C-alpha cells in the first residue's frame, strides 16, 4: 500500500550535474512504480526517509507556484523533469502537478527534457506539442513476465510503453526509445528496432552493477533462473568478464541496428566501485 503525503517544499528548481538541463524538476518525491533497479534507491535523501522505496509518494503541492517565482529569479534556458521520480505516475492524474509545470514552462518559453516510462504521458500530447519539449527519453524494455514480477512488478506493461512511444513519435514529439536497463541473458533486444519505424535510433543503458542494492537485484533474477546467479556474481567480481558480456551485447545491437538501418547509442557503466547518487 502506497502512502501519499501532501507536502510543501521550499525549492523546485534544483541545480544538477546531469547535462540535460541546468536544473531538475521533480513534482513528487517517491514513485509508485517501485522498480527494483531504480537508481534513486541509492540516493542519500531517500536513504534518510526510513521507508521502503515505492511505498510512499510525497506530493509537492506548491511546486507550480514555486516554479513561477523561481523562473523569474533563475531564468534557466532548459530544465530536466523526472530525474528522481516518475512525473506521470498514477497519482499525477489526481493532482496534475506535472501538467501545470509543463504549462508554466511553455508560457515562459523554457525548453525541457523529460525522463519517463509512463504511458499516461500521451494524455499530455497537446501540451508537449507546443514547441518547448526538447526531448523525451522514454524507458522501454522486454523480458518475461516472471522476471518483471521480480524487477518492476508495478511499472506499466512493456507493450503499453512501446505503444506510447509510437504514439508520441506519430505526433512528431522528439522521443527517444530508451532501452533501460539492459539485463544480460534476461532482456530480449531482438526486434527492438522494428518496433519503432518512426524513430531514428534507440539508446541502450546497461544495468549498473554499482547500485547499492545490486545483490537484491541478482537475488530477484536468480529466483526466476538460478543458472544466472553465477554469471551475475561473476560480472560483479571479474572485470574482464564484465567487459566481455557488454561488448558482446553491443555487437548484437550493432548487427540489429545495421540491418534495420537505424542508429544506436549504448551506455556501459564502468566496472567496480560504488554508485554515488546525490541527485535531488
Ligand atoms: S519509474 Fe523511474 S523513478 Fe519510478 S521507480 Fe521506476 S526507475 Fe525509479
């Protein structure tokens, strides 16, 4: 059961090191989708919450009013929405904070990039078509339901996400199908380029083995397929093996992209160390 809390915050535009905007905007703290691999779980602010990720959402009810004021002071050129939450999660249907934020950004002629995996975003197409949406990175994936139950039981179905990407593309909105995270031996990338005829290319992000809860992720995968445990543990321990697995994966993507005449990008996280997430 997700606990929803209406909260007031003191700042909505937060400076960021992510090169997709000068500031990030997160209308909520927390996320109903509760993906096990979510990097926000490793965030120091979230770790201080003392509540499991996915079991609460703080609704920042004064976000639009704050945004109006802060835009006048900070005058950003471009902002990023959804760095630590899903802006289009189900509770947005009730509060419409993201909608009001997008409308304000449009009015002030400020460009924005959005990170999302929620098909609900298609309801906002008229707002997104006003010329200030620079890019949407829309997360897609493809693996068996038995894995999904363990890795992202509450996120929208993959087929619905694919459909949302096609709808956005059809409307001329600059959306990038973002295949993330790629789970070796689990994610099925075959046919991925054929799913989005209107997309120029696809971006791929490999699973980050430096997440604080990587052992929990491996346990979830191994519960479905015990033969994968050793391979995943080896990826944690053996740099050469780790690099080889991702290089092989990239070769497969290269072949698929070439045959579909599409472009691709792949983000491989470096081996070792711990993930430090200080995003707000
Ligand atoms: S939808 Fe995004 S923010 Fe929400 S839990 Fe999943 S990865 Fe995290």
